[in-house]
C-alpha cells in the first residue's frame, strides 16, 4: 500500500473576481478566526456577486460564523461596500 501526495491546487489569477472576494474575506481574519468559516463565506459572497446567492447579511447569518469583535450587521455593511468596488 502506498500513500500518494495530495493533489495540486490551482490558484485563481490575482485579477479574477473569485480571488478578490476571497482576499476581502481573508482581510477580516481577526474577526473570523476559523479558516473554514472564511472559505464558506467567501464562496457565498462570490455566488452573490454572480447574482446567484443571498445578500451578505443573510449569508453571514446562514453560515453560522464565529465572529469576534464585530456584529453581523457591521460585517455585512463592510462586505457590501467592498463588493461594490469589484462590480
């Protein structure tokens, strides 16, 4: 029995909307300490940006995130402002 190396991960280009959304969420890592929470939220916000998902406040509430030092409403407002810059 052999152990194979993990598959390689292809990164998004720096100018892609996906990378921009993930970078926005990553900039709030002191308020969102769990990496899985940040990844889930970034995916939800990217779907919102494409017109398929819920607005940021609903995405924050439905993802059941662990927040530190910021309320759901404040975080949603900050994400809405940042997402407007991408559109």
